[in-house]
C-alpha cells in the first residue's frame, strides 16, 4: 500500500462550461505543467471541479488552505499565485 501524504496546498480549478470558455481549461493545463515541473519543496495538488456555481465571475479557482479565491483571472494571474505559494518559507 502506498504512502498517503497531505499536500501543502490544494488548488481547485473550475473547468465547467462557462469557466472553460473563459480560459479555465487552458489555465488548468498550464498550472498542471507548472506543478509537474516544481523542483522539490512545496507540494501542490490541482483538482478540476465541474462547477462552483460562480459563473458570473468565470473563470474561478480557490487555493486552500487560506480560502483564497481568484475570479475572472488570466493564466498569468494563476501562475503568479502558484509562484507565490512556492516562494513562501
């Protein structure tokens, strides 16, 4: 049986229809690539969600712990937030 580890951060990205059309799907792909190439240190888990029921603010994502929400973000905004997570000591 494998070892279960709890990630330092969990990022929930909505890729439902409205969020996907407004860049959420592409942002997920870029974030997945970013996290895949992280050099050691912080562990970030990405979870795709189908809908957060906040379609007026699409695309949306939340970063846990801390309950930080990004709304109407661009891919560079998400990558910037992920970089800040990895830079924290």
